[in-house]
C-alpha cells in the first residue's frame, strides 16, 4: 500500500466522522465512521511502516480527535476539525511510509 491510502483513510475518518455526526445528529454513527476509518488506517500504517509507527500515528489520530473539541470552542467546529486533520495527515505522510526501504538499506 502507500502513504496516500492510509492518509486518505485517516482524513476520511476525522472529516467524515464529524460530517456524519453533524448531518445525522447521531454521535454513535459518527463514532462508527471515525472508528472504522481509524482501524483501517492503523492496519495500513502497521503493514507499511511497522507497529511502532502505527501506534504513534493511531495515537495522533485519537489525540487529534480529542483536541478538536476544545479547539472548536476557540476557532469554530470546522476550522478545528480541518486543523487537526491536516496535522494527522502530515504526520501520516511523513511517518507512514514503507518500512521496506529502511530494511533494504541495512
């Protein structure tokens, strides 16, 4: 897989989870979107970058989700979601790369 696929899943989870919750007014449905995309991204990160980086990226995903709530009180809901999503996406692109390259070098 590629960094793009895992990054796309992570951004879909954060943006799509919020959009689902806002559109349906059903937080459990938003949690399903957030959770399913997060698990998918984790599995791709684990395959592509290894367990350690996958755990770090999944932690960033969850921290970003949590941080968007207090941030929304300061800058608004969509700007907060967009900000944390951009941060998680950037981390995913930087850290979510192939572990095979590192193995090939050694």
